[in-house]
C-alpha cells in the first residue's frame, strides 16, 4: 500500500457520506481538527453517527444546529457531552469498557476512524500514544482511516503501533496534548484515602483512576514495595509512586515488570514519562479491562468511585436520577476482576455526603431513574470518611446496618428510620426484626 497523502483537514474528510459511522479518537488524543472539518461539512451530510468515549475538549457535532447532520454515540460522558445527552442531541450507550470493541465491528462496524497518532518512526510505524482504549480496534475495523500526526503525542509501547501505509490520509498538526488536572482534595477525601492506603500491602497489583482520592492514596503508599500496576487509566500519581521505588511489578502474573494501562491522562510530566518508555505498555481495553485477564494477577486492589449507594449495596456511578453523568466505563470490569483475584480487594470509595453536606450519598433507595452500575452482588468493600465495611456475604439487613454505620452522623437516624420502613431493620441484639 502506498504511503498516504498529506492533506488538509478539510480534504481528509471529503469522502465521508451521509448515514456512515465515524469513530473519533478521544481522551488525550482527540483529532480536534478533523472533527472540526467534519462539522464544517454539515451542509452535505445527514445522519452521520459519530462514536467516541470521553472527549476532553469541545463536541461541536452536538450543537443544536447539528441535530439533523450528526448523532453522537457517547460511550462515556464528560463536560462537553452531558448537556447534549440530556437534551436528546446525543445518545448515551451503556456498555462495559472491555466490550466496547464489539461496537466497532460486525453490525456496528465503523466506516471511518478519525484519530491522532505520532509521526511514523524510521520503520514507518505510528503510535496511538496515550490511548489504546478503542482507538486500535477502530483503526483495524474501519474501511477508511484518517490520522492527525502530532509530534507532541508521546510514543508508547504495547499494542499501539499502526503502519503509516495503512492510513488513507494524514494531516500534520502541532497541537498540545490535552491535560487533565486532578481536583483539590477535601478533608473527607483525605480520610477516605488514608483508610484505603491502609488496605494496600507490599506486592499488591493496583487499579486506581483519576481524582483526589486516587492521587492521595498513591501519595500515602509510597513506602510500599513490589507493587504492580494493571489499570484502565494511568495517572500522574503513578509516576510519583514509581519514582519512590514502590512499583516494580515483580509479583504480577500478567506481564510482570510492566506498568499496563488502557490509556493515560494527566499533566505533561505523565506524557513525558510514558514517551518511548518500555516499562509502560498501552493496550486496548478489550485486554486491560477483561475481568478474566485482571483476575490472573494476585492481590488486585481496585479502587472505584460512586455517586450513590443504597442500603442493600447497589452502586450508582453513572447518573443522577435520569440524567446521565458519565458512563459504566471500567468499574464493573475491575470490581469483578479484583473479586476473582486471589487475595483481591474490590473497593468502592464514596464521600458520605454531596452538595456541601446537604444530602447523603448513602441512601435507602437509589434516586428514581438512577442506573445500577455495580450490582449488590458485586460490591465488597465500601469506604467513606467514617469507616470501612465489607459487604461480601452479608444479608441485606446486615448490609443496611453496616452502611448506616459509615454514613454521615447527621443522616444516620433518618436512614435507620427508613431502613425500618423498607423492612431492612434489626433488633438491638443483632437479630433481624421482622415487621408485619
């Protein structure tokens, strides 16, 4: 196959036709110029389905005037896509991250893949950089592949290589890689992090994502040794943990000695760390997030967040009532993988309150319309700033009692009253109180 033509972004997308499916790379490698060029063609297009995960930047294809031209199929929501989904200008597709590759092939096959890659090396191979997630599978599934070649994108090892001859057109860009700064850490988040850190032992294999709690946990376990990393998202905190001597991957069963992730997102030092670093391998989510692959490692500690948890242990992590906030992502993948891992510890970390302490995140029942991302059967450890409970093996009455014990003190009495109304109550002697 001949080397692809170097063209402008507008020229690169001239072949897209109405009714076709277009995958758009996302997270830290968004092809913003190609997406903008596609939107500029709106007058010629109808019913183009644009498939993507988290977009860190703008989503111009979801603007109100684009409704007849484009339908965004969002596999995970961020700030730019929540409002369009809420107002029916975009569509949320609930799917486990390890299964998302199935949406790119077969009856869901994508016609085009618009991606951002590194420039080719001397052998002609480009890299998908910090994003393995769906990008590699999309490139392999699409009939047409158009790439922005960005020299600022870190070149990564793993299953990220794409030969330049397989690209139909390329656009040369010189754009900054999107950065994702961690949020500030509240006192409650600090207390949660301290408890989780106490659950991490030498030799454990970690999956910890983005946010104030994960980064604080990583700071607090810098004195551990022989830790491994097999995670969906690689963050800034992992770099500091490695440099502290805590990570060597020597006790991992899957790819020992390697830091394995599906994508990396953070500040520039993280991208510099993974650039041409054989220690770090980036792989598609169908591998990193497969629960059966995860479970092959021993002592997997998987830390994931939640928006609400009810008194039986059902976890809502993707929505506020009927309003979709994020997506299923990889939470269930890693909760199940950790639970099957020998010595594994699946952890749900959740501050006890929201809205400045006005509402409890531990609730009698989930808000109407909320999605159960992680079922009560999957939940083991739950941590708030008021304690840690292990729900595995507990009946629903004992679960309610355990969860109320780690709720904010201001809400415990009301939660206990509501537990009685829901027949999730117990006597003072610990026996179930059977209500008529």
